[in-house]
């Protein structure tokens, strides 16, 4: 391995930092030795209508049950809005930066209160009650945050579907959680292009209806003014509705373990899972990690570039920052529009202090050249963050040297939809940095590496990453399928939460995430089950079989490589390739667009019929020398065919 460059904590990073190394060590030890006591103290960082007396009640064995602060009563929107009003009613809660650089606005906490209360009243008026599921399919506009908070105000459970997903994917998620109320916009706007959100919603609702789920109402925000179809008995304009209701709405009393939101995420098998997070523990964990990981101080301008359709947007655009009374920036656009300076221009424009983005964006902007960065000031920056996939040391160093001018610490934060918040990360004033390492566990987090047989690995080692005990932000179940929750996360290594990631621990106890060890690929920081892409491919009537693997991609991290076997008598052609790409985009969405499709006369299978993906991965990487043992294949000749096709680029 190449020499690792250690970046020591600089004196300026420590100076005003909330946590230095000594404090980290002390708190970490306390949090592991006596989690009850530690979380009893930190659970009080949010306001409770009725304080909890029980702190932790969790078990990773048997039926698996996870409860935190279970007898406490609170409300998320109250914590993100009401409790700040006295002190910071006129402080900006949300800075919105539109796709077009001339489009922006600021929303104070007082205004946020009114927007959220009105929307909550609209939902109530149309029959949405505590426990009902509301699907949100929105662009990155403040109304997306209002919608989330309005749900929490009345105890409805939101399920946000990323605006890049297709009508089919949206329908699947509406049906799975039986959601009868949808909030969307006429169109989204990204990089100057419009996205037909209302039109997609109409299509999704038709598909859902055929599967027995009737959406009663669609609330539509007018974003672009583009033409949309309208169904009077079902569709409601947001701007009309909010005018007609009161500007106050009591927050509903929620038990700590009442559901807060569902977020669908891809796994190695089957359909996406509805990850369920609950109220109290999630908010404690999101707000605490937001404060300490980003060394957030009162008055800081904080910007996370994620979309609210992903967990990063939930925890670190909306819930964590707003629970802390922060000013959070919400960006509608893309990194390279109107130019590759956009991120850095926005940082200067709004004097952003904390900036949190993904390696795929960093790599793309690195490729665009340093001058786009160096012509901007970026003097306001104090902390940089990275999330979503492993960051390669070259991109890390560029982020550090060029974007941060060697002056600003980088927090490489490892976590998952399932974990609710950051689990492994540096703390800016405490942790010496190594480019490419997520470094050390956050308070209360106990990582463990195990080999494939489940043997615990000590010291410096390479293995499968598990977490041995619960933390408050952990998911509680798969919506409607607890058995799948237990099977997916707690059965591979009994009594432990298995993350699905591979990981190396070095001699300093630093963690280096090496990527997924299951059939999940990470494309531009978006999680994709290879099984989902395969099922989209085989749903095409000319495809008989498909196998999908990830392969290294310079900008996306991983690209999507598909092997496709055709129905008898169908000829392979470039047009068919295009047709298949379009088909997958239609079935799932543009984020699942295959990068490469290779015609495969046959797939390498074991005698029991299991596809040997290991071999397919190697071929996709052009690594023909290291195919390993192929003797267990039912028909070893298949492999030569695949290599030949790969080399002929057929
Ligand atoms: C927050 C989020 C989770 C998967 C996770 C891992 C990868 C996320 C990472 C990282 C290396 C980091 N991942 N952050 N890998 N270093 N800092 O991304 O959630 O969409 O559920 O993805 O992403 O493989 O298992 P999610």
C-alpha cells in the first residue's frame, strides 16, 4: 500500500472546537462503558413533553427489538421549530438557492412555523391522521422541508421518493406503504431542465390503482408553471389550500417509538426495503451528530448538497440542523450548472461555513480543473464533509488542498440509511486525518470486524463490518416486514448488526471502508441493488436472463455493467442495447441507467444454478487473469465466450 499521509489536527481546528481529542476519548469510553448513563444525559438535548425514565431497551438477538427513550413523549416539528422561536424567530432557518443562480430566498424560523402549521392544517382538513403514510415526491424546494415537518407535526409518517425515480418506482413505494396522500410539484428544475413530477405522479397513481391502492389526494406545489393534467376530484393546488387554513397547529404528542418516516433503500435481494425510523432516538442522534461531527456553532451557515430524497437530506439538511436551530442551505440545482464553479460561488454568496458533499461530485469537479475553484474565495469555510461512498485519497487530497486551501479539516462520514446518522467519522478538533479513512467511531458506536465465518478479528485486520450494540438513530424495522429486518441485518452474524460493508482497521484503530461486500452497488453515491436492475432487464420481452455487477468508474465510483442473454431467435444489435438502456430508465429511473451492456450467450453458473458474480465482476474489470476457480461451473466454456465478447466489445 502507498504511504498514508496523516494530516494532524491543526491548532486552529482545536481552538474553538466543541470536542478535542481528550474529550473524545473520555466521552467515547463513557458511552461504551455505560450507554444508559451517557444517553440519559444526551437524550435531553431535545425537548420532551413528558421526560423519559427508560433510556435503552435493545436486543440484537431473537426477534430483535430496539427501543430508546420509550416512555418519553415529544414532537419532531416542535423541536425543529417552536422551541427556537423565542430566541431565534427572526433568524434564517432555510436559505434556498434555486437552480438558477438569480433565484434564492431566505425563510426565518417564524416563517417556517407558519408554513409548516398551514400545511399541517391542509393535511388534517383532507383527512390525514396520525400514523397515516404520506408520500413526498418533490424537487429541492423549501416546500419539501415544510412537507416533512408538517407530517411530523400531525404524526403522519412520510415516505420521500427521490424525484429522479420513475413512475413505476414511485408506484411501488406508494403501494408498499399504502399511502393515500401524495405531495408533489408541477415540475422540478435541475441544471436548466425540467422534470415532469406531476405527470410521473399521475402515471404512478394509475399503476398503484391497478394494484389496489387508491391515492385520495395529490397536493401540488407550483414550481415552474408548466402545463400539467388536472383531476378536480383528487388534485389540490398547494397555494390555494394553504391560504384557506389557520396559521397555527398544535403539535401532536408522539411517543419516542412512534414512527417518524419510511425511506426505501436497495438491498442485495428483492424489492427496496422500507427502512423505518422512529421519533425520539432518531432526532437525538441526528442533532447530536450534526453538532459534533460538523463542529456546528450557533450562527454557522451550513450546507449539505444532498437531496431530501436520500437519508443524508433527511438527517443533515432538515432534522439535525433544524433541531439545532441552525441555518441550513437547500440547493435545487446541480454542481456544474451554470458552470463548474457553482458550489464555490454559492459558498461565497452565502458565506457558508460548513460544506458537506459526496465524492462523486468532488471527482467530477476535480476533473473540471482547479481554476473553477481558485477563482473563488471560500474564506468562510471552516469544515468540509464527505459522504455516500469511499473517497479515494486523490479526491480527498484535492478537496483538502484546493477547495479547503490546506486550511480546513475534512470529515469523511460513514453511515447508512439504516443507521439514521453518522457512525464512523473524524471530529474536526479531535481527530488526526488520513486521506480516505472514515477514522474512528462516534460516541456510543462499537464497530467490529469479523471474517466470513463470523470469527471476530482483533487489531489491524480486514473483514466484514458489524456493529455490536444499538445507538439511538438505528432503524427499528423494515416497514411491514420485521422478519426481513431480522434476516437482512442480524442473521449473517448472530447477535450483531451487519452493515453489508467491507472494512479494514489499521494499526491506529482507524477504519477504512472498502465498499459493499453484498450485491449492492454504489453509483454516484446512490445505492442500487443489482437484483433490481436485473429484474428491470428481464421484464423486457427480448431478454431471457440478466446479471448485473459494478465496475470501477472514474467519476461515479462504480458503474453498472449488465450481462444480458436474449430470448431464442433475437439478434443482438446496437439498437437493442439502446432499447434496453431506455427500458431500465423507465422501470427504475435515470440513476439506474446501465453504463455497459454486454451480450452474453450464457452466464457462468454453478451446478445448482447460482450465477457466479465474482467471475462477472472480474470480466467487467478486464481482469481476465484472476478468475479464480471455474471448475465448479456447470459449463466452464461460457467464461471463454464472455471474455471473447468483452474483448470484441460486442
Ligand atoms: C449515508 C448514505 C450507505 C452505503 C454504505 C457504504 C457507502 C456511505 C460512506 C460510504 C465509504 C463513506 N458509504 N458513506 N462508504 N465511506 N464515508 O450514503 O446512506 O445511501 O444508505 O448508503 O454507502 O457502502 O453501506 P446509503
